[in-house]
C-alpha cells in the first residue's frame, strides 16, 4: 500500500486534476459513502484507516504536502469526514423512514438536533444527546466556581457544534 502511494505521489504532477477526482470518486469515495452501512459502528482501527486513506487521497489530488493540515485540504475539495458522513446518513435514513412513520432507534447518533420531536417524531436513541455532555461539563464548571475556561476541540462538525453548545451554556452560567 505505501509503495502504491509513493508511486502515485511521484506522478501526481503529470496527471490532470479531473483524472484524480474520477479515480477518487470511483475507487475511494464508495468506501466512505457506505462504510456505516457495512459497519453500523465501525471499529476505531477501521475508521482510522479509512480517514487516513481519505486524507492521503486529498493530498495527492490537491498536490499538497504534509506541511498542510488534512482538514484544510479536505475543505478545498469539499469532502466530509467520516463523522460528518455518519450524521448525514442518520438524517437521510430518518427522512425516508420518518415519512413512512417507521421508528428509527440509533445507538450512535448523539447530535442534539435529533432531539427535536417536532422534526424527528419517530426517532429514538439508546445513548444521551451531546447536550447532556455539555450540561455535565457546565455543572463541573459551576461546582468549582470557575469563571474562565479554555476549550480545545476538533475542527469538524462534532467538535465545532460541541464548542458552540458549550460556549452558549457556559455563558448562560457566567463562565
């Protein structure tokens, strides 16, 4: 695998961008489009390998080296991370099944948006939403009377959304 990546890396300057995108869309993208159908909850090692594969493909296609961050490179080709794809798939599945009034029970969808019963009447989950995690963090901040906190988060939908929710709730409580 690394030998193939090295060969592709060496010829990347001579292959048109349209060819790279065609190769990606036909050979690599299907792995991302259907990974959560194949594995309801992919093993961490498999998800990590798939994410690395997508990052390498983005580097080859955009002709960017390792001095650029992967999430920035993915943005230039408008690709979503595995976590973002999972969130989209649960909403698409619900849009189809919800119209038919078929209940959807998820054990991995934590997005707080799915808690809106007026929008997702037939959706249930076996794990708490992200908002419960945010409220627990704010309770810890209140318990220790902390008035200032630094937040470190990942630059993808889960991290950004969690950051915004935490900032909003902490501000309400004076932190």
